[in-house]
């Protein structure tokens, strides 16, 4: 077998993936695996066939026993799904990491740390033993006495990590699960932290923490504490506290963010520098490997055993060992052998974004560079009849420059082609400009690393030289930062895309294999490649044909407000109704729209002047450039709303007012009239009705009781009848008063409320009243975002919590089913 490591790794990986979807009894699985092993031991002729199921079960069982709550002391058995006020005792797994963010123009610091729990005390109960890991988040900066390995006692609230509230957003619970962490503790102040029994003195701080503190001190000598210095920390020692989303965004958009991950680029550069230095002083090849490999692992340990660094160092170890022992190096076998060791050590690494990106990049470089290199040599080949000795000096220098640049371009192209779908899946981003940006920024990053290594090396003996290198590295980092912003500002340099599906992945990588890896050139693979491409294209075409003409609506809860996105299934644009406060527009609405692949909005509607609904309009306008902003014709007392609309009125035709009878994309306006006057802003909110396929959708915003009365006076019951009604919570009264509910008699109700603040949560009385209708009532504080999918003949409702409803199984509310003596909230007023 030419590539044994490839086959073994793929079979083990298949077992790991199976463990995510299929749950088998652990005892039975171990018994079955032992039985297979015994059969292979005693029957030599069966071994080739039994090896594969044995490897499969090795991957499955290695994953399953780590993930499942086996013992009674597991935190998952003690806590369940609820939240508890508790005190824990345990040991810090790492030194707390500070993070800062800005809220209402105030910089706020938080500290987060991972804790191995040994005991827990719930409120009013005795201490009990426990096992598991927690992520502890605390407001403020913790004292230096809390460091890795320190026993601690912490008081706070333990609960499940938050899930993604909308499709395409970051799922923090799934991310922590991949690190075997199922709960998060929130601590309100640093005084709730105490040292546990057997506390360690500050002199016991780990040497890696000491190294990072020392390295930051040396790298900062002679430099201002600014963005460039923080980026140097991230690149050289993996200290990412200063790597905020605002700082990282230009590098993400230009496709150069990878330079700040301690991965193959860093380890490869350091390994190459060490090998070159060793060979310069005539160290033998075998001794060179013995010297370089421990130094690489020393660097990995010094920066805290970051998973990406461990992976890259392991890969470099395999390659350098083969080179030092003068063994023929097979890059594919070496790559898959390193991957096998990693997933056996930690199976969840297989699902880590950084692992998949690193693996895809190296694999694509190994497979795609040879055929691309042949094309490059064909294009750049010189006149065979003119010897190189007869070339002029300028032509020889130019030829070297062209070959150097083109070689870098080939590597950049191979890595881009291999990782593009993975980046689109996780980050919803495609950056064509990265092909050019990496040609400049990667060599500059090598210069920054050289200056950083020289600074650390000279700092003890020649501090003046270390400061010179610090300033040189700082200047290179400033140039890199400016270049990344410049590349990101080029029109068409990047695109946000929706997450590709499985069929798109198959089509993309099959096409790559056909074009570059011999899928069409090798005769025995040609028919299979053509068949796979044909089937995939037909399946994608059928999928697109089925989605043609479909529409969707997504209701986003935004902590006191909500937003609704209306989309045509075949277009990457949409109409947005409201956007929440500024911080939620930035943290939720903006990434959600990016995850849908939306570059621009057709329109943004501001239903009324409530800051909880429209406070982030300027953020959405800046990032998504809507063709028009629409607003209610009524005047509202909200000062921010007035200031914003006044600024829009200075742009002729950009701000348009909607009143009854107007259209907002596919939605018709039912309320208000231009001449209406209401005491409460909620009563003047825009109300929309949309005919989405076979379904009618009524969007009420936060419409109050007087606004509901006006809506019913001007519209007949036939005009108000809807299959789906979406409403928020007005400040005065309740949504969907009984008379309006009887007129609409929907098939499903969506109440866009929030868990916090409590005043924006649907009350028990409201829910009980609505549930008497005998139809589903969805509250977004429980089910998360709600997506409505409308096809030609039917429609479906899906929630982030997993609930799903089909129009063919939903019955319309019967207004006559209510008795006349039932509670009517209107009587309270």
C-alpha cells in the first residue's frame, strides 16, 4: 500500500464522526472491539479484513467514552439543563485571560478561565464531590495570585452556555462542547474568587506563564502600547488579548488572518531558520534533527501548548525526523500520520476549525502545487537555444524575481483553493484578494517574526539592539496592518456568502480533483469522476429548481426588541424590518445578515421610534447600504429617532414614509394613516401584511391596544385574516387583544420577546390567553430565532430550539371556540 497512513486515518476519522450521530452501549462496543482484536490475533488470514472495523471502533470508542457522562458525579448529572447558584472548588487549568469590550462608550474588562471542578455546593445544600470542567467568566481583572494550577473556590451562577440564537451565528455551546466543557459560570465580581486549600505561592507560577510575561516585557521595550504592539504579541507568542474584532476584521477580509495563528507558517519558518543556522555551522544532518526538534517543542510549550502550535510542531517533527534519518519523505503519509496522532490524542480536534483549515491548506499545497507548478514552468520557460550564461545581468535578476513571486503565487493559489469552502462554511466569507495580499503580507510577517526572535535573543546581552529590532518589527507590523486595510477596501476584494451545503462541497472538491489531481487524466478514475460530477450537478440543479420562487422570513430576538428579515429564496438581498439597539445590530443582526450572504439590503423599515427597535439603524445603513430607509409617517418623541431621520432627510429621496396602502417590498402596509395621532409610540407602529406563497403573514411590531383598535376599524376581518401572526410586546397593554385575535384567527402565533429584561418577556397570563386558541404559540425567549419558509404550495416554521411545524398539519384557530366570559385584557383598561 502506497499511502497506509491515509487509509488508517480516514477509517479512524469515520469512527469519530459516527460517535457524534450514533450512540451505542460503551460496554458492548468495547466487547465487540476486543472480540475483533482476538479474531485478528488468532486468524492471520482475516487480519487485513478485520483491521478496518478495529480501527473504526478505535475512533468511535475513543470519542464516546470522553463525551458521555459515565459517573454519577459528572456535572451533567448534577446540574441538568437548568441554572444554579453554587460555589465550586477546583483547580485552574490555565491562567485567567483578560478581555475588554466597549459598552456605552465605557471600556469594560472581563476575565475568563477554565476550571477543573472537584466539588460543588448548591445554595442551602452541603458540599458534594463533582467532576467536570467549567468556563468561568468574571467581571473585572483578577489578581496575579490566580494562575494555572492554583486551587480555587468560586461563587456564582452555573448554567449552560448560550446557543446560537439565529441560523449562521456562532454557536458558543457547540464550541465549548468540543473542549469537553458543558457549563459556564458567571461571577459578578472578583471578590467572589478565593484561594482554595493548599494554595500555591506566586513563585509557583508556571514557567510558560513567566516566559510570556517576560517576552511581552522585552518585545515592548522602546515601543508605545498601541495596536501594532498588540498584534506583535498575537503573532509571536499567541497572546491575543488585544486582538479585538475591530482589529481583526481587515485581516479577515483580506484573507491574511492566518498569520496570527501559531500554526504551520510560524513553526515552518522557525524550523527552517533553525535548520539553516545549524547547517551554516556545519552541524551534521542527524545531529541537526536532534537539536531542532526539541527547540520547536520548547517554543510550543513556552506559548502554552496551543492546539494549533501542537499540530504544526507534530507535523514538523515528522518531516524533520524523516529528513534527518535520510528517509524518503512522503508528504501525504506524513500529513495523515500527524493527523492520526492528533485525533487519537483528542478526537474533538477533528471538528476544530483551526484543525480543518490547517489540514486543508497543507493537503491542497501537497496535491495542487505539482500540476500548477508544471503550468507555471510552461509559461515561464526560457528560450532553450539561449544558454543562461549569455543572458544579461538584469535579465537574470528579473528572472529570479519573477520565479520567486510566481512560486509564492502558486502556493497562495493552492492554499486558497483548498480552504475556500471551509472558510465559507465557518466565516461566510470568500476573499479573492487574499491571492495578492498574501504575496506581500506573508514575507512581511516573516520579517516581524525575525525581528521578534532577534529582540528576545539580544534583550539580555544587548538591550539597545533589542530595541532596534523591536522598532523594526513594529514598523513592519504597521505596514502589514495598513496593507490589510488597503486590500480589504478594494472593491470586490471579498464577498460574504451563505454557508455551502454538502452537495456544493462534493462538487467543488470533485472539480478540483478532476482538474488538478488527475481525476480526468488517469483512465481508471475518469469514469468515476465524470459520474460523480454529473450526479452532483444534477442534484444541485434540482435543489435550486425546487427553491425557485421560494421566500423566507426570519424573526430575530434582540433583548427587548426584534428584527424581521424577508428574503426571496433565489436572491442574496432582502428587506429588513427594524434592527434592535446599536449593540445588538452590531453583534447579532450584522453577522446574521452576513451569514445569509447578504451584501446589500433592498430596504430598511423603522416601524416606530422605540430605541429598542431602531437604535442600530445607522450600523445597518453603514454596512449594508439599503436602497431606501422607510419610516412611519407619524412623529415620535424619541430624540435619537428624530436625529437619525433628520440626518436621512438631508439625502433627497433616501428616506421614504410609509402609510396604509403603501408597499415595502413584498409587504403591504395596513397601519397607520398619515393623519393618525397617538399618545403612545407603539400605537403608531407600522403594521405589514405579506402574501408569501399560499400563506398570509401579519407583522404587528409592538402595536399597542389603541393602535390595534384603529387597525380593526380601517380593515375588514377578511383583510386582517392571516395564517401567521408575529408580534412584539407593547409598553401599554398586551399584544393581540382578543377582538384582533378573533379577526385574524391565525394558525400559529410568534411572540418576539426576550429573556432579559424581564419586562420584555411574555407574561404567564399572556401565554395562557394565547394558548387557549388551541394553536402553537412560540415565544422567542424560549425557542430562539424563528424561520418561516414559504414554498409554492406549503410553508414550514422552524425554530433554533429544534421545533418544526408544517402548514399541512396546522389547523386554523376557531374564534367560536372561545366562551364570552374568558379573560379579556382590554377590560383592565
